[in-house]
C-alpha cells in the first residue's frame, strides 16, 4: 500500500480553516461575556434563554456546519490516500471543495447574503459528490 500525501493538503487546509473559525467563535463568546452581552451561565448547558449577538450566532452556526458535510469530504480523502496516487481531477475536486467551503464560510460570517451562501454551498456539495464518484468508480 502506497499512501499518497497529495490529498492530505486540501484536508489540512480545511482543518486549519475549521480551527480558525473555532478560534473566532471563542473570541466572540469571550468578548460577549466581557461586554456583558452574554450571560456566562449560558455556556454551562446552552439551554438558558439568552439573546446572543447575531455575529456570535452566525459564527457558531458556521462552526457547526463545518462539522457536518466536511466529514464526508474527510472520509473520501482518506479513501483516496489509501488507494494510491490520486488523479489530477480528484485533487482538483478536493481543492475546489475546500475553496468553495472557505468562500461559503467567509460569506456566512460576514455579509451573510443567503443567495450567495447557497450558491457556494450547493457548488461544494456538487464538488464533494463528484469527488466521491471519481474516487470510487474511476
């Protein structure tokens, strides 16, 4: 078995972006508590009524989103890594997925324009689907 590291680079890039988003979320939460905008008791169980600032909600929702569909991306990348040398199409699809997810995230955490977000989200789903198809059946 010849593990090819090329597919690990887009995985690592998305991993780093996920950690940046997590850090930003933590920053917003701590800032919100310090400013008195968020009751720190909220973070014990996340079930007391609290009116979180919109930016904090957006970033937290995006972080949760990075724990959903990207899991399928990570799985197929591991499969590709163990299959051997990935095709240029598979690598391009992996990088496209990562790029689209990062753009989606930037939109989600800034302007939050739903139509633009949807376009990049849908495009990332297509890239991930085709990546799976190419990785498994070609």
